């Protein structure tokens, strides 16, 4: 990864971060939290897809990396208090 302050991240770094955020979101045991995290990730990247200023891109990328670390910690915390039953949205129809 690019060193802090070394300019805007590459497209590959941005895609890697996007995938990592989605992968982490899938680890949430609770359906509502999992879907919220996935939606928030997609919306955030969609919102910032047209940024062209390298400093703004670096700032947003740094914020997203921080959000990834927070999400990873939250997965652990939420796993300690996982719901005993599945959400209605997760139950497959027979």
C-alpha cells in the first residue's frame, strides 16, 4: 500500500479496500448490521467515485481504511452477542 502522504492510492488499492470492507461486512452475524455495513460501503464508494483531487482521494481512502479497522473490531464485539435465531430475512422458503 502507499505510504501515508505519498499521494493518491492506486485503483488496485481502492478496489482491494472495497473488497475488504464488503468481506468484513459479511462477517457480521446479525442480518440487519450485515446489510447496513454492505449498503454503507457501496454507497460510500459510489458517492466518492468521481473524486479527482488527489488530496481528497487520499483523505477519503484513509477514512475508509479507518472504517475497515473499526468494522473488524465490531465484528468481534457483535459475535460475542450474536442473536440466537436467524432474521426472518435469512430464513429460506421451502
